[in-house]
C-alpha cells in the first residue's frame, strides 16, 4: 500500500512543475531539446538502479546488438526521455491548432475506416516516442474525442493539470479502477477508448511473449475486444525533431476476421504485443526501456 502523500509535498511538486513550465516555455524548442537531452544523459549516469534495469532489458530483448551498441542505445533512450519530458511541458502552452501544425499524420485512412465502421473501437498505444502527443492528436481526429484509460498521477494537483490539457484536445480520462462499465458503454455507443498495455501491471498473473520472452501483461484489452467485437487501431507518436512529430495509425485488428481460438487471452494479447514490438523496433531509442518490464526474469522469485 502506498503511503499517504502530504499536502505540502503536493504543493512543492506543483510549484516546481510551474517553474519548469515557465522555463520550458521561455526556451525555443531546439534549446529545450538540448537541455532535456543533457538532463536525460545525466540521469543515466547517476541512477544506478535504472541503468541496471535498462542494461538488462536491452541485453534480453536485443541480444543481436553488441555491448557497445547497447550502451549507446541506453544513453540515447535516456536523452530522448529527458527531451520529451520538457517537451510535454512545452506543448501544454499550445492550442490544438498549434500542436496539429507540428505533427505529420500517417495511416489516417486506418482510423477513418474504424470510425466509419460505426461499432466503436480501441486505440492501442505504448510508452513510445511522445505518447501524450499521440493521444492529443487522436483526440483531435476522432469525432467527439476519445476516452483514455490511465492511472491517475500520485499528485492530485499535477493530475488535474494533465486532465485539463487532455480535455482541451477533446479527450476524457478513465482511471484504471472500476472502469469496465464506462469502457463498454463508450465503445458500444460508437466511441473510441485508448489503452496502453506495454508496462508490467501489479497483481496480474498472466504473461504473453514480448521480444521473445514472457512478460507479465494485462489481458484486459483482449477481454474487451471479445465482449464488444470492436476493432483495435494501433497508434504511435514518434518524436522526430524539436517541435516535429509523426503520429502513425496502423492497420486495424478486427476480431471479425479472427478464428475463435485466436480471440482467447493469450493469442490475442500476443498479437497486440507483436504490434507494439514492431513499433519499438522502428525507433528503439524512444521506448521506455528503463521500466522494469521483465522483473520476474531479472529478479527470479520476486513478486510481479
């Protein structure tokens, strides 16, 4: 059980966030990217625990890379997330039109096909590139916006700030607890629900292959798809350069075209993991490799 957070801690964190927001908006996108990259590089060198996790993950998932290349990639990952962390603050000052001008969209026909199908659908994404940009652009392109399943931030002041941003772009957040009814109602009414399944959930005893190794993965999306018959559209947002992104919509996974045994938890979740894996392999330096994705393999015997 998590310790109760003090109101003072929440206010201090929010004040620091506001200072960072002021600084990020004062910098040009290029200067912000340079600063964020430097901060990320410093984090990699100073955080021994996260460095051990990312080094383990890369050796496990990408054994074809030599040790030198993996170290280069690990540093690139840290620099990337330093950049997009500051950038996430910068884009909070943009209007929907301003953000849309910075984004190139690929595969929009796949999204339109799902919208025109009239059944409602799911948007499958991952902690890759700039996933907040992907979600915001998705909210602009999906009629009526979309609902996003997410874990609320520990700091309620910061969480409220994030919800304000998402609402500006037409999105609505669904907390992870007790949201099944809202998800089912949204999809059956023809709406869209976004979900990320690339992190290790707590309290789940279910694994599916990911980069050739079993990874604890929540089968919730597979279960929603079976219950609704709704298609799943992959969406990923890549950071290309300061103030430049590419949001890619992939070919829908339509349960109507699958056999009954392909709709079971394991084969369908494995299919989703393969989609995410392919997107990561496209830009491996932009995935959250320092998340402890394979903890049960890194620390055998430890609870997931």
